[in-house]
C-alpha cells in the first residue's frame, strides 16, 4: 500500500485571510492528484518575519477560526493536514503548535520543544516551549506519522523518540530562515534524519524570501524523491511500505542501537 504525500511551500504573511486562501488553493490542487497527506509550513496561518507582539495578538485557540478553516478544508478534500499555528499559552506568549487534522477532527498536536534561540534570533521571547511528553502519532493508511518543528531538526533525539513511538514518517513543518550556510544545513540535516532513522521525511518550509525553501520528501535511504526550489509549490511523492522494509533490511541501524533517548526534564 502506498501513501501519496505532499509538502506545500509558500510564504505565510501577517494577512490571515490571504494565508488561508493560499492554503486552500494549494491543498485543493494537491487533493486533485489524489494526495492523502499534506504537510504545511510552520506558522502557516500567521507569520511576522520579525517576531514581535503581533505573534501573540494574532494567536488563536485550537477551536478558533483559523484551525476551523483547516478542519473544514480537510473534510472537503478528504486530505489529512499537518500545519503550524500560533496557539495562546495563557500567560502572554504563544505555543508554536502543530495540528494534525483528519476529516475535520484534530487527531494529534505537538508543541515545539526546541525554540530558535540561535543565529541571532530569540524565539523564546515570544514562545513557550512545549512539555516533553510521549509523541502523538497520526495513522494515515498503513503509515504512522510523527511530528516535529523546524529547529527540532537540529536535535536528533527528537526523531529518535518518534521512531521509538512507532513513526515511520516524519512530518516537519518549518520556517527555516535564510542566512549563511542555512540552506546547506537544512538539506544535510533532513537527509541525515531520514538515513539514521530509516524513515521518510516530509519537510515543508516557507518559500523565499522568508524561508530557504527546498521543501522535500526524502526516502529512508536519504534519496530526495521530490524537491522544490525557492518558490511557492507542491512537492509530491508516493511513500511505500516496501521501500521502508527494504531499506531496513539493508541497513538495520535501528535494530543495532545500543543507546536510548532519556529526557533531561525532571519528573513532576
């Protein structure tokens, strides 16, 4: 059985209605090709390239109108959606949250664990990190999908916890901002996460100029089976169980692991 997946790449703005119209247009196109799963970027419904109070002021609860529009779109198209949204944390900041939506229902959520306090940025000024918790895994056809966000990509233990929870596909919404060597880091780390975990990776970034672009779908051997450049677009590919099983037979790296991931967060 195969899973037809798509990574949707565009440049979200501070105009929510415009962002939602763009999402509807691109997801509808993907659905016309028989797509089962669409991964949208981080901060897909509202983004200010220079993070400020507007990120908080425009945050919505997960039962708010932006997520409601995504739920409706999922029901209309029959597509499972994964998207990044701004969720109020109840204390004057936001959570950088991913929602997994199937047939109008939120079936999984993930709050970004590692905030982008690097390369001159300070995401933690506006965002509260999520709690370390067992991953919520989506089931789409015969595939288990784990979620992580952008800067999490630089922490390989996040991917390991998803594999340990049964994921064989990683969905990675991102707003990977441009800068020296950033495109190189993006492509290298995506490939590494696929190879070391023998999983598919579906990575959706912002298009230029706010992101490096290069959204891609990478197979368990590290081959980019679909890839975009810098502009708005849709990367599509068929994921198969046979490819996962073949690669894991050739490279049984998960089987021979001698270390496990243990959280350094103190128990309550």
